């Protein structure tokens, strides 16, 4: 399955696997979870982050139970506030 | 003392300016800026007065940390009864004007009455003088005004806060602009200034601010500076400004689009941060040039852009061809998705015109979006608009509309009424996406239930800065717990807005960090707990002003679209705002009765009885 990942406003340069704008497209196994998908990347330098799959928030405790679907779009974003 | 303990009172009717001591009892209870100026306003004016009458007062106010080395300590506020809302208005600005006011030795400037003819005020430390603005800067743009005043008084370091033609023409969402592109933006404070025939305030200060305990102050400030310097939020704001939010709200489904008929914008990738930094095909340059910081700020969230020189909006208009203030999230959302426009250069141009003529881009965008809906629904036609085709998505319409609104030409005068009066005039009040007459910022209250409650209860009308339910709202589409999050953050933000420090430092500093700096700068035992109580006191004082002005529980609401029309997509798909569930809990937490009136016990607890 193919999924697209958007890393919003990363600290420093985006980690390997992302382009300079923080976009990545990856192939994942069927029945892979969101946690499996995120594990493909080194996100350790990032702050605690929040995740959307399409428009649905997947809280941290649910990431290893949320099964991905083909064509899903993952948005990874920090706890930013508006201004 | 962090305070200079001096107020300048300017009677525009009499043409006089007098010094008076700051009320230090009030300073101890309301700090400065938003809180202290509201205390003065409540004491000195009838809240039922017409906001555009001489009976309204206009207060420029600094905080105890404004003008100090405290990180981001350059904030100042304009407090008055808002021309857009008729409610208490406090618009907070950055730049260098606030710091300069403090360095000139003034905590506050209170303007009262109305000048017989247009004037501007020049302050050079203790020396103050009103000058005739006729045949000089009246009728000029904000940018021209700033240049002319500096030139006439032969001092390039003078700081200027002024209104453009929008304020002179009483556009209901006119703002006060300082340092070319920093705005006391919301609620129509610029229209109040225009109604007083006060064109500009020019300042030059050469004094310092003397903290009460310099050694403790420097220790507290250095610790705070270090926190701000290493905070992830600071790095992000420096790099992307606030525009990173566009992708978040668009992905989540809380991006007000097409006058809030939609919550996601199909062409969001054309008007987001990535679009700002991607080199253009036309000239190989990116829209974003660099960032910009305000007084004492080490973050630098401000955006400096250059519009594509080949873009249709700036042909023959030299003033837009150099670097100028760029899009931030709020202006970006309002001048692009909200009106359906996917042309980032047109949105940047519209933002520049808002700065040049002195208009709030959020309310301009909201009013134009309402006009577009009126047009597309047939409530108005080209006959009404003077031939302007106000279709969603039209960059041509955006570019022309912003110019005629700023200059008060043709249908621009109608847009300048603000969405509420505009939609009432054309018999479709339901098209106005506003609370208490003030247009929505860039968050939809269906996916973001907490923000919906924050809009409904904001004392100055719909506002994204009065409360901070972002993290919970981006995690849970639910009503549970929102009332407490909104209430608590409203109190904290009211305190921060009264210190002289920027809300963006709040991302790195907790209230204890604020308290240590204030405690060292000012006499008195300042703690985080005292700041929270001060914020709650300010919130209730603002509420008292609004109740006295005639607002009721019926005004703590949202447009029917948000309450009855379910979101079509996104996290809130199928949901409406459940305000009726959250509001009673909010009143209870506030210690207000069912009509939203603070109970006697609440007022006594806050020393407001």
C-alpha cells in the first residue's frame, strides 16, 4: 500500500526519507499500523507530535492499533497554537 | 519600577495634553495594557456611548515589562469601545512603538473628545505637542504618513502609530498600524481614532525603564531569554511564522473556506507555507524574503515578502514592488481560503493594502466572503457592486475589493461596514460569520468545539487569541472538558496581555516565568497564582463593561451555520457546534448566573464588587 506523510513545520531539516518540504511517500505492508508507518522514519529529534490520518486524530496511545489503508494521508504536527 | 507611573491625557476637543500620575492601586490589580486600560475606560466613560462619538475614549497602553529587556517585551495595546462591535475592544500590537512609548516615559496615553480638525501628536520624552494634520498627512496612507512625519521632524528613529484612509473613512474594521506593518488590528480601533480626527501619534523616547530590583530583574530576564531561545516553538515561529497552521487546519477540517460553507480548501497547497518559500517560475524568487522581529524579540515570527513583479495586482504600482509585510496565518486564511482564492501573490497584495490603508485583514476577508455569498446567492448584483463580479475564487475581485474598501470608493463603502451590517442591509444576516459583530479568525467551531465556545464567549467578539484550546481541539472533537480549558486559558491570556510580553513567548514561558520578571520589575508579591487571579479579574471587568453596554446572554452565540449546518468533511464531519452543551458549564465555572451575569460572590472574590 502507498501512503503519503506530511511533516508540518519540523525542527531543523526534515529527517531522512522526507523531502525538503517535509513530504514523504512510502510503501507499507497490508495491515501495517500507524506506529509501524512512523517507525520507518527517525522522528526522535522532533517534539512530541500529534497525528492525523486523513482528517482523523489518532492519539499516541492508539497509533499501534490504527490500521492504515491504501492512499491514506498522514499529517504529523507539533502542538502549535495560532496567532 | 516597571511602570513609569505617568499617564498623558490628551483632550482633543480642547487641544491640550496634561501629565497625571498613574493610579498605582489599579496597576497593582490590573497590571497594565489590556487590564489597566480597561479599568480606566470603565471608570471614565459611559459604556452605552456611541463608539464613534466624542464620549468614547481611546487609550494607548503599555505593560510593566514593555520597553524592558524582557524577551518580546515590546507589546502595547489600544483599548476603547470597538467601532465594529460596540463591545470592549483591546487590540494588541508589537513592533517598536510600545517600547518607544515607555522609553519616552509614559505608561499610557488617554485620548478624549474630538479634534475640531485633523491633528497628530508628537511626543519627545516629556515634550508633547499637537500638530495640524491638514494639508500634510490627512488623506495619506499609513506608509506615507510614517515617512512624512519622520522627515518633517528630522528624526528617522521616531516611531509612528497611525491610521490610513480606512480609519479616516470610518471603515468599521479599520486598525491602528505602527512600524508600517504591525497592527492593533481588531474590533475597529482605527475607526475610533479616525472619529476623533487623530491621524497619528509619533514618539521618540530616550529614557530608560528602571526595574524595582535590577539584579533580580536581570536574573529573571536572562533565565526567560534562555527558555525562549531554546524553545522548539521559537524555532518554528522564526522559520515558518504562523503559516504552518494552514496545513494543520486544512488537514483537520477546521479551515474556514468559502465563508465557512466549507472547512477544507482544495487548493490549500497553493497558499500554504510551502507555497511561500517555493521559487516562482516567473522570476525564480520565492514570495517569502525573510523574517522580522519586534522590540526585544528573539523569535522573529514576522514575515517579509516580495510580490511577484509580473503579477497583475502591482502593475504600475511602485510602492508594492519592494519587500513588505507578508502573510501570516490569520491574514493568509482570510485572504485566500475564506474567499476561495488560491493566488498567494494576490493574497499578499491584499494584505499589503490592508497595512497601507489600515484595515484588519481578518475582518476584511470575512466581510468580502460575506459579500461574495450575497452575490452568488443573488442578494446583490453587479448593479450593487458597480460591476464587480464578486465570485468566490476570483483574485481579480479580491484585488479590486481591497483597494475600494481601503479608499472608501463605490461598493467598498458597503464592505467597510463589516459583515454584520452588510448582511443585515441586504436581508441575509445569516451570512455574517461573526460573533458580536467581529468576523471569525481561521478556525471552524465544528471540528474545534473549544474554539467555538471561545468565539462565543470572547469579550471582544470572535477571537482566536482570547483562549487557547488548540491542543485539545486538535485531539478530540468533543465537548467534555472544553469549558474549563477555555475559561482557564482566557484568564491566563488576559494576564499575559497585560504584561507587555508577547503571547508567543507564552509558548516557551509559563506564568511563573512571567511572575518572576514582574515581581523584580514592580513592587509587590507577584506569583503565578496572582497573575491567574488578575487575569480572571480582567475578564470579569470586560464582561461588566459589555453588560453595561447592553450585551446579554443572547450575544454569547455563534452563527446559525455553525450551530445547525453540519461540517461536510474533516474531523468534524456531520457535527455542528454543541455550544448549548458547553455554555452552561462555562457560566458555572465562571461563577456567573444563567444569564451570564457575574454573581455577587464572584465579584467580591475578585475585588470587583
